[in-house]
């Protein structure tokens, strides 16, 4: 799955100078340090956990210390804050690590300005990888706003796939319950509801962050890009609605499963009650014939046993007919 992943070198995953035509020139650490705004728009993608990343941000990047602390914080929540003519933004995207859970969203931190964008992550992220591949193919973003919109759109695209797969899983479980295939369904329903709740927890503030960014005044963000961001925010709203619908559908399916289980239990209990009602008088009669005392009817008769068995059959059939006439069964 991660054939195109790049291992960070001293904290630098990759850096690009955009050529303004959809492509970019890749940089190493020295190239990042030597970059000047006149060279073109700079994108630096860093490993948040590497000490070199923290050192560069604090001593060489030329950004406020409060911004550095927000970019390097351990715990984050999706949000967008405009500071002067730059944007501090934290989003969540799909984890690229093999074997990770589909609802395990990881954070991506941005510092976006008119001449450069700095992004930090801890785990590989699909949306960021997509943008890097587009740049290498010459079909990527051309400026700051393009890069921001493209990256956010790619992140939301990947989340959309996860939410769609979750919807399909709920539909499949519902079909199984309606078809009477209830084996291991309860655990899968609980896991699906857990995933939906976890996704919604991070996607809802992501929508608010995008809506906030659309309404902020930033010089490098024009009307076209604002409209694109507004469209992405609407897509995130739709994803939240789909998650809510999936949660409700899972809850309804769980209620249906509980109802079917209770109905099956009631049916089995009813059958056992009918069988017990038929067998009770037969057991009483049999208990008399099973006493070890003299005078048992038919004790010396050669057909005594079969006469008793035949009597039991007749009594059982009579009670069965009586229960049917009384509409008890």
C-alpha cells in the first residue's frame, strides 16, 4: 500500500519549490535552508517527532514561538486560526500505516503564508501523498491557495472513502439481520457504531475549521479558492450527516436484532411450555406405574406395558388436539 512513501531524513520528509505550472523542484535540508521567497512558493513537509524539525521551526523558520508550540503539540483538535496574513490549521486525515484501523485519523498541522507552507505529521497520510505525487507528475498546485485547497480536498476525499465503506458495512449487516443470519452480528454492529462515533468526533470540528477559514480575510486566498473551500466544507457536512445516518441505521438494526432474538427466545420458551404441559399428566401417570408396591394395574397382564404406552399416546394426542382447539398452539 505504501510503495511511494518517503522516509524522513533528519526530520525532513520532503520539500518542494513550486514552479507555478503544476510541478515542483524537490529540495533537501540544505535547499530548504537556502530558499528565498524569490525562488518560488515553498512547501516543507516535516516529521513532527524528529528533534531536527523542532530545532528548525524554533531557530530557522522565522515563525512565532506560539505557532511552533501549536505545530509541535502532542494533543490537537481540528481548528483554523488566522495570524496576521498566515493561517495555522490542524486537520485530521486517513492513516497510511499498514494495519491501521479505518477510523484512526491522524493529525496534519499547517502553517500557511503567502510565500510558503509548512506541514507536519507523525504518521504517513494518504491525502498528502496524493498531492506530492501530483507535483512530481506536473499536475499539482501552482500557488499557496491551490496547495492548501488541493491538500484539504485530498484529505476529505480519503475520509469520504472511509465513510462510504462504513455505510456499506452497515447496509451489509442490516441485510444479514433481515435474512436471519445473526452470527457474530452484534459485535460487528458495536464496532461499526464505535467507528462512526470516532470519525464524527474529529470530522465535526474539521467542518467548523473550514467554515471559519472561508470567512477570514487572507490576502492570498481569493474568491475562487474561498468557493472551493466552501464546497469542501459542504462535503464534510455531508459526511457528518452520513455518519449520523449510519449510526441511526446501526442502532435500528441492533434493535431489530434484539427483537428477533427476543422473539426467537419467546418462541422456544412457548414450545417448551407446550411440551411440558403435554408431558406433565403423562409423568404423573407414569409415576404411579413406577411405584414398587403391589396392585399396579396390568402388572401380570402380558400386554400391560403396551396398553399403558398406547394410553399415553392417546392422552398426548388428545391434549394436542385440545390445545389446537383452544388456539394455544
